[in-house]
C-alpha cells in the first residue's frame, strides 16, 4: 500500500478578503496562497482551506464575508482544484465550539449559504466533501444536515468520554457555557494531550467522537470508520505536527511518529502567516517547506482525505 499524506489549513478567510480588495493578477499573488503554490510546485502538496464564511469583529470592525468575494478568479480556482480545495469550517472564528449543540436547521442554513458562495466564485470542483469542524465537535443533528448536503467524511475527536461535573473552573473560560447552551445528549468532555496547548486539554466532544481503541487502531492507517446511523465516514484527520505549535527546528521531531506510517496529516492555521496578527510567525513559510521536505523524503503521495472513503 502506498503511503498517503494530507494537509489542511484552518480558519481561512483573510486571503479571500485580500484577493477581493487588492485585485491581484493571480490568486497566487496573495501571500498565503503564494506560499502554498510554491510548496505545491516543489513538493506536490494538495491543500484544503477550511474556511470561515465571514471575518470576526474580534479583529476590528472590518466586515467581509464570502458573499463579498469576487468571482473574477473562478477559472483560476477551477484550474487548480486538483490540488487546492475549500472546505467549510464555521460561520466565523468566535465563539469556540460553534457546532457542538447546533440544530439541524441552523447547520443546514449555514452550510448551504457557504457552499453556494464557494461554487459561485471558485466552482463546484473546488469544494471538498470533507468536514473539519471548528474546534472539532458537532452535534448529531448538525452532522446529519451536512451529510444531506454532500459531506462524506468528518474529522473526529477520540478518547474516554466523561460527563461534565458542573464546575466551570475545570474548563477554559466560557467553554462550560458552550457545553450547556442548547445541550444535546451526546455533548460531553474528553481529555486530549496537546503539545504546547495544555490549557485546552479538557475539551468538549459531540457526536463525532470515537473510542480510544478505534483511535489507536486507525490513527496512522488509511482505515476509515463508517457511521451507519448518519451515513458518514469518520477519521482523525491530523496525526502529525500542527505547524503553528511546533518550532521550526522541532518540525521533523514532532512528525516523527507518523513519518513512515501509511498515513500522515499535518495542519496549520492561516493567522500565523499574517504580520498584523498578534502571534505572527515570520517563519511560517519555512515551517511549511520543512514539513513538506520531511514528507517528500519518506515518499508520500498527497491526497484529499475523502479519497480514502472511495
């Protein structure tokens, strides 16, 4: 079996804003997309941009939504859809856990609006059928709505599910409220061991959650888990470095457990490549190229994660 690699970027919205306002000759003149095109040309990466529908006022009163996105580059998006796709992440960056208790109608309305805009400005071929929910958990009703709109695979959380003890201090600020608001039966807590982000090791989980046993069996393999009740495939998407959490000189070490396995997935977030972001990482491009170099050295073929469900 040939080894497969997957790469995605979460929280994407600013490149769409930049392209619309700056009107470059090519979408790949935009800073983030330029970096990705360089990595594609050199290493053959395929990329999914998990996108927000609109900007969040947390960063200032500068509103932009995908409804504002220009369609002047539709042909270019379509021409590159064999390696560059767009997926739904959330309506906007905040609040945390936006889908953990979401109702069917709300999710359907939100996703259909997003999907229609992406098809308008980038073409249907550019739309991925994999769903990586913002902060991970999604309710059963929400996932059912997504599947009915064409989603075939969803990222999952994994581990021992435990009930909330009612003490908000056991969770990061505001997360207890997210757990309780409009709470669904499947909403609970699990523990995850995150390098460099221990503050959110106690996290919320929803319907898209698997056992520790299923996690350990499938993490580095191309095996996917089919949920018959909703009709969707489950997969832990990322099993290697989250590049914005790894120092440049530790990238290969952080990917070492997955390197050489039959499936590897790395990820990052868009914000860290923007100089005006408070946590800007000027080495973002170097991190990406280093990770690609590692994957290339081990002979991986890049895929879109939903390809494993075929």
